[in-house]
C-alpha cells in the first residue's frame, strides 16, 4: 500500500511539473511575440503558469531562467511525445485488428513503456533544474501545492486543511 501511495505521489509530482513545463513553454512563445498565434490549450497553460508563478512569488529573474529551461526542454520533449502518439496509434490498431497477435501487442506496449519512461526521466530532470532556481521557501510552498493537488485528486483532505 505504501508503495502505491509513493507511486501516486511521484505520478502527481511529475504531472504538476509537466503542467508547469507546458505553461512556461507557452510564456516563452508569447514573449517572442507569438501570443496571438497561441493554440487554444496554450492560453490556459499561460494562465496556469501566471497563477503558479504568483503562488510561488517568482522574481523576474526566476521567470526568465525558467523560460530558458523550459524552452530547451520543449525541443527535447516534442519528438518524444510525437513518437509516443504514433506508437499509441499502432497499439490501437493492433488491439482492434481482426487477428490477435499477442507478441506484437506486447512488443508495442514495451515500446510505449520505454518512451513513457524516457518522458518521466526527462520531467524529473527538468523539475530538478526548476527547483534549483527556487528559494527554500518557494520549494516549501511548491510542496504544499503538490500535496494539496494529491489530496484533491485522491478525494481526501490534506493535513493542512484538517487543522
């Protein structure tokens, strides 16, 4: 049970970091003058980042550093995500094929798992870089935000809400 909780906490942490990464990527594009060209979801990511940056009290210097980290990461992640989507389509076609081919399904699932593992490692690396630009107080705030999201997702109250 503790192992499952640990995995859930890691998953939510990675998910939160991904949201920040995507939001910051949108800010970089907006700062370059492409704000009018943002896709629908990117407007929401921009608002999410602004809210997140305000909650943490990021300085202008920290925002700039985060943008550099996230922009460089975006170039790494995009081909990985594109590859993941392509492999997921292949898996779907195998799952719905007329002939059942267990070995092909297992092989495709292994490919997808490897890509997902690479994405998780990349998110953890990026999270580490982002945490490096935060102050200890901001890291504590971040941890509280993450715990609140975990408890919200699990449908339980967080220890800070019970007090």
